[in-house]
């Protein structure tokens, strides 16, 4: 039995490095995720439904920013936060729809994300 990409003759071990489509390892990603959670816990209240309450917004930010791009996710979070805040201030009734309309428009304009990661090739 070989790993996902078939590039090694060793058997796959649970908990080993995950490989992307181009064969690069994703070691170190959980630490970045933990840092984001630690920063967010100081701003957002922790409760049993914490993850379910914000998961859609977190995923939207990552997709709009570009998967694997920290700078893109930061830019997307800032842009979507500003759009959401201004929408709630100026057109409160349409603010949730305005946010998703902005996401739709951004993904039509840049389907790979605002700042996609550099490819390994």
C-alpha cells in the first residue's frame, strides 16, 4: 500500500504529513490554525455553538482570500468586514444579502481568490 500520490514505496502512516496535489507537504498548518483560534477567542465569545455560528464566515474569508494564502485571507477579512459594517450602517435591512453579493462578485472577478498562493511549479 502506498501513499496518496504513489510517489513513495513506504506504507502510509496515519498522522504523517499530508500531501497536496503537487506533492508538497503541509506540515505546520495546525499551528497556524491554532494561532488563528487563539486570536479569535479574545474577540469572539466562546460558547458551545461558537464554531457553528461563525464557520460560514470563516470559510468565505478563506475562499475569497485564496486557499493557502495568509495575506489573501487577511485582505478578504478586511474587505468583507468593511463591506458588512458599511452595509449594516447604511442599509441595515439588506446587509446580510450585501455581504454575500459582494462575495459572489469577488469570486466572479477573481475565482482563484484575491491573492492566490504562488505555485510550486
